[in-house]
């Protein structure tokens, strides 16, 4: 499962991962097939609220564990 498919499952969660998922869903230019580097670059340059990068890093860690 790609990170995009995984993270959007959290769109209704009232936590930073849910906020990140909503931001990703709104974006036309999110790298849906992206690896850590391309998604990281997108998060840093998408003009997201403060704390979004930290939410992304934590989400990516959970994603990797969930993908094992």
C-alpha cells in the first residue's frame, strides 16, 4: 500500500495525522506514488501549517511499521 492510500484512511481522526490526511486530500499535486524523499519535499514546500512536517514524520514511521 502506498503512503497516500494509507494516510487518507486517517482523514476523520481528530489528531495531527488526520489534519495531514485532509491537507493531502485537498492537494492536486501530492506525489501519490511518492517515496519518503518526494513526500517529505512536498510537505516542506506545500505551505502547510506549522507542525505538519512532524506529523508527517510520525505518520511515515507508523506507515513503515504497518507495512511490515
